[in-house]
């Protein structure tokens, strides 16, 4: 079909041509007839003939398919239109024919342009056709589209598509031979817009220099130096916008010569992150210096990468001596263990467990002296990977203070215990001789009253009275020294039960005075029952004891005060107290009344105060003379022994 | 069998007490007793055990019908004396009344655990003390029947 049309067209299209041409056409017709069937069957290769000037004389099916022209459209036209415009401009078509004519045969891999303007990399062989006299008659061109080549193209294309990066294959002339879908997306061009283009249209700078040999080395050498190295360059999209890329180059030996495969990765995100981190690090360095603590930044290998002035001072090293050193040189033990992962957890997890926790360790100065430190660790994502920031505080002073405090507390407790013991022992042991004095003066009084003179009787009376009072004081002192010390386990105590217990103990007093004691609902507390009873007993007892001329009325109530506190009140209609005595009445053996008015040593409120305070509470009074008093005491709902 | 205290036979009481004042007070108090009491005194724990075991100068003393025992004593503590008495097959039948100034719960519990027959805290006042001794007299020496063992 094609063959016949070629001949027909050639005949009809060339009436004006010279005779030599016609002769050639005739000569060729014969051979063409012979090969027509063969040529028609070939679709993978473009095969056509042209005259010495490049006018196309024949056209096969492969040529139509590959180049896009029908024979009608192309026969009689010059073959130069298959070249890219820039090649035409520099006279490449003529040059090619000249070389072919001179050497008989010329083969090249180079860009060709289809009818629709798209480009492809062709493998093209020109053969000069000469007659028997050796006169150049024309040329045959035998070419195929390399991207279609079964051996290199198809397989290679599949490989390219599988790659996650944009892949661009470039020939020695810097022309794009193959691309994958990623490359199309990345650069915003269609495949046919990219293939055949100079690679510098999409990667304007640097790429060519990486490939092109200078005078001293071959392209292969130049390339070898780049292989496996990530090269950062700037790429340009179809819309003109630019973006940072990293290119990995590798050579590809092909039938068509050495090609270069470029794997192109868009690194805009990474670049942005790096920029961000660089800024962060800049700020971070500033912060580091501003920190009051010694700050040391350590990498995953335990090496110090950054430190501040405070760290230099604290450890006695200069910055240069520390950077790059193992952190264990200054914090010998425990630090590495805090960072390094064991089998069951990752480094990140190990670190996460330490964050925000103050760890107490021992640090070592340049001079070898050691000092206690507290370290706070926090992770720092950086361009160099995860770093660990350690804020290191010298806690020598705090440690000393702690030791001192512990010592003082121990000392205080010892002296307190001693005092307690002293009060108990002295009151107990004083009791014995006093009991003798008292017993025998009393016996003296019993046996000899009225048998001596009146002076003797009076002296004996004073001696007995003094002994009685002293016994009272010593007993109260003993009671006070014991109050709140021989404490029982705290338990749930009903306030009403405690009050009832107190009233039972006061039964005789209540009966004799005719007092009326009322109360509101009282809460249950976690406290010491005996002691709460004692407080009620002392307060109600006082309310009755210091009564006015009226019948004593006492009212007990309680109000909740905050989350964990109850305030109890014991209100009476008694004598009342002047404000200047509000503090004094709670002091041991302080009394407001003479012994002739009221009995007692002044121990009751002192014991109340001691007991209430030991249960974590407080006690106070509100009163006016002649208007009655209200004693308050606040206790925690759940007491803890102090 | 003879009824102790109801005939002319005096009742033998051993008072283990280091304070002469208390010894004298006890003696004074027993003066008004309803029964005839022979009050023997040991001024420390060691002497009390010698008395009970009839050792040394105490070889001819009678076996007491009642022991009044103070706890805080020189040489041998009253608690040890109590323990030894109650561990002895011969002595353990003698009633022991603890008469001490201690009012501590620990002393009370320990004494009863060691089989003291009763525990009395010495009252601080004279009247109280006289009352206590009178009670001992009327209860232990009059009301109670004490064991009688042949005196060898």
C-alpha cells in the first residue's frame, strides 16, 4: 500500500525534476518493488530514502507511525523537519548528511520531532547511497524511537514508574529521554512536553555542570564523582515556580550509549523544616545562655554538643574542652542510664519517662571535686536528630540545708522528748516524797489536833493545805505532760458520743449545779475519742464552774468549715471573760480567779489547747464579761497525728 | 482445820516495801485492824525472796498468809518477785496484793498476767491510804478464806 503510493506520488510529484532524478527513481523503483513487502511489514522502524539534499523519496509504515506523517504529507519534503528547531538553526541536518556522505554511514541518538511537534529520542542511522560510479545519489535513513525499545525502553519505563521519586533520564547532550509519572506531576509538564527538552529547562542551574565533562575528564568520570551523592539544586515547574530538589545521579549503560538517570526528590518540606529548626536553634542558643542553671545539650551518643556559660563555670571547664566530650566525664554515674534505652523500651520512651523529673546525681568538676546536682531532662528535636537538654542545678547548698534541717529536727525532737520525759518523771517522782510529807502532816493533824497549842494547830493546817495544793499541781502537771502523748489509734468518733461521755463524767457537777446542757446535731470525726471527750469535759465543766447567779445553761453545736474541718462551740451564760485574758487563759497554771473564789490549778484549758493542737486543730474564745463565753475549737474531719 | 483469823492465831502478812514512811503508815493503819496481824517487812525484792524461802537470817520466819508487794524495789524488782512466787509450787498459793504508786496500764496488765491476786494504786492522800489498808484488812483478812498449809 505504502510502497505503491510512494511510487505513484513520486511519479506524479516530480514532473519538473531533472532527468538524473528521474533515472534514480526508475532505478530505485525496481529495488523498492523487491523490498516493498518486507518494508511494509516493519512498523517498529522508520525506513525511508532521500536524495542527496535530503528530499524524502519514500516512506514506510513504521515511518508513518513513528513520525506521524503519511507518505502523501511528507514525500518531496526535506528531512530536516524531523530535527528540533534549535538543531536546524545550527545546521545540524546538513552536517549529518555531510558526515554520512563522507564516512558512508552515520549513527546517532538524538532528538527528533514528530508531526505534532512532540519529541522523542531516536536512534538514527544514515547510509549514503552511491551509484556504480561512486556518485552520491542520496541517503537511506533507518531509525527507531528509543523509548519504544524493548530492551532498554519498556523495561526501564516500568522500573521508572515504580520509583517513588521523580525520575528523569538524560542523554549526553543534556536532553530528557525518559520521564516517569512522578516527574510529570512534580514539574507540571506532560510527558511529551518533557521528552526531548533540554534538562536545563526544568533544572536551570548546576545540573549540566554535574554531567558535562570539562577538558580534563570524561563525562563518565565527571558522573562517577556525582554518583550516589545527593545534590541539592533548584528546579523550575512549568508555571515558572521554583522548588528545592535533591538529585541522585546514576549512569545507565544502554545500547544508545551512556544515559544518566536522575532521581529527583522534592525537598521543600525538609528545607522548610531545616530552616525552621535553624531558627529554633538560634532562639534556643539564646535561651540557653539566659538560663540560670547550667545547661548541657547531649546527643544520642552521649556527647556534649552545646553548653552555656553557667555550665562552664559550674564544671570549671572552658567550652572548647567540653564540646564533643562524653557527658559521663562530668556526670559520671546515672546520666547515661537515664538516656540509653534498654531492651524493653526505645530511647524515646526511656527519655519520656525522665522528662520533668528532677534526678539527683553527683557531678565532677575539672579539678576532680564532686558536688551534688539535680538534673531535669527534656528532648529537643533538631536537624541532627533528637538531642537531650539537661538543666543542671548545683544543689550543694540545698543539700547542706536539708542535712542541717534534718539534724535540727532530730535535735528538736530529742530535746522535746527529753522535756516530756522530764516533766513526767519529775512530776511522778516529786509525788513520792510529797506523799510522805502530806501523809504525815495529815496524820499529825489527826492525832494531835487540840493536844498541842493553837499555834501548832494553825501551822499544821497551813502545812496540810500547802501539801494538798502541791499535790494538785503535780497531778495536773502529770496530766498535762501525758495529754495527747499516750495516743490511741485514730478512729471514727461520734461527736455526740464524746459529749455524752463528758457529761457522764460530769454527772455529780451537773446534779449539784442544776445545769442544763443542750446540743445540736454533732458530726462524726476521724479523731481520738478519749481526747475529744476530755476537751468537752473541760469546756462544759468550766462553763458550769464559772457560772453567774443564773442557772447554768450550756449549748454545744458544730458547723462545717471548709472541706475538712468542723468548728465546735460550747456557749455558756456564765461570768464571761475580759478580752485581755483571751490568750492567757490557755496558758498552763494561769488563773483569773483567786483560790477562795474557785478551786483549780489552771490546767483545764491548757490541756484542751494541747490536745486540740495535737489533733491538728485550734482553740479560741469569744466572750464579754457578764455576757457569757463561747469557746470554739476547730478539728479536721480526718485528723493526722502531729 | 482452823479458821484463820477467827481464833487467837495471828495472821502473818509480808509487806515488801522500800519506803520506811509507807511501812510506818501501813503499820499505823493496821493498828485498827479487826484481826491480830503479824506484819513482817522486807525492804527489797531479794530480801522478800529470802524471807519466803526462809534463807539466811530468815530461817525461822513463818510462811505468810498474804503478801503486800510494791513493784518498784531495789535489788530485785517487784515484778520479778511476783513472777518467782507464782512459778513456785510451794509459794504460788499465797495471795499477792500489788500495792504501788504506779497507775500505768502496762504495770496493771503485766501484774495480772503474772497472776497477781489484786492490784491497788496507793492513794496520794492519807485518808485514802488509810481507807485502802482498812479495805485490805476487811476483805483479805476477814472476808476471804485463805489457804491453810501446814507449817513445818
